[in-house]
C-alpha cells in the first residue's frame, strides 16, 4: 500500500539510500534536512525536499500536519564520537532534542510508526561478540549515550501515546555517498586517501574490530521495518562478522593496486576495541539478511570514491 513517508536527514549517507528504496517500493517520500552534513544532489528526484532543521518545531509540526505521514524514518543526527566527547551538550541537543521534536510532531499528527537509527555504540566495550539485543547498554561515549536515551524516549512514547517504533541498531555502515563523518567513516576516509595517493592514519594499533555492513543492505532493513508486522522492538542490523582496521587497510590497498604510507596514532577517547552484532533477530522477525559480502562491497565503494576523486 502506497504511503506518504518522512525521512529526516534524507540528504545524508544512509538517509538518501533509504529514500531511494522507499521510492522504488512505490511510496511518496518527503525529505527534511538542514544540509549540515548531507548533499542536496543525493536526494532522489522523485522525493520532495525541505531544507530546515528538525529542531524548528513549529515548522516541522506544520509539515507533518499538512502531509499526514504514515511513518517517519529518523536519520538526522550528529554521528561523530570524537565530536560528542568534546561537545556533549551540542551532541545531546542534536540527537535527543532533535528526536523529541520529531516525536512530538509525529504523535500529534497521527504518525503510526517511527523507524529509528540507533547504533552499536550503545553496547560500549562489551567483548562478548557478536552482541545480541538483550546485552546491557554501556556506552563509552556521549554519542552512544545519546542513542541509549533516544531509545528510552521511543519506548516511553509508545507506552504513553501508543506511537509504534522500530529501533535499528546499525553496525558500521559503509558504501557509496559516505562522508568522512560518523562511525563507519573509516572506510570512506581510507578509500579516498588511497585514491588520492595520501597517507593513511590509523588510531590505535589497528587490531580493533568493526562489523561493516553495506549501506544498501541497511536501506533494505529499513524498508523491512516499515512493512513488517511486528511489535515495537530493537533489532541489530549487521553482518555479525569482525574485521580489523588493519585488514580493512590491506583490502583497500589491494583493490587500488597502490601503496600508501600508514601512520599509527594514539587511540581516540570513546573508541571501542571489538564490535560485532548478532543479526538473528532481524532475520527472524524482519525477514532481513545482509546480502553484500565485504569484498564486493568494498570494491563498489572504492570504485565510487576513485571516480569522485577523478572528477575533482
């Protein structure tokens, strides 16, 4: 059934891919983004675009009242761990107060479901990988804390107002259109550096692991969360496979056929050592599984950034 859907942060890396799959599925999509991190050209031409900050509450409410959205995909967020450590109040303002602005407009205008982008950062430095959704939240960064608090707000809005939610805890997302910001940004940073012939900088010893999941698989998970007949809940969106940053570097150098100097610098505050998320729950209830293996995903991603560099 065709629905009218709001995507916040829809000019961004993940949000623009979600917009694409929603339109391909036949839905009408409205994007709201202040372009602080996104790219206007990434928005699907069939979507309607509004440029403003979701914290402009009256403007957001007026749009929601006019469009009567069936669902909201909330992707607008501050996603950089180091920034959150240096600016915890600004991080909370964007991630928590921004969410509250969306929730208030949604519950007052009859939105049925919120699909929320959460993060592996909520688990903190738990090495019992791959982590399941029932592991305790223990964030090591203000960014991770903002996601924990956001999840709790979604749960409370459901209890008090009946606003349905599906929380998707993303592993480290990578792929085309990715910027250097955010948790999965290491791949775009490395890929662009290699394509430009620059040095690679690794924070820590490079043996820290991440669970890299391809952005188009993540977009399909969001579509599944819209259509699934499920109770409100939390789902990991991941591959459940650990890859070290050193291995990632070697793969990208192999794909490029180039050499690059590698500098190792001190581990950053808030970074975690091991990360991989179990995805069986998403498979069972959302009928979602990741389709793209890391090597073909990195091949497509490196080709994208090499082409971008060639155009500059």
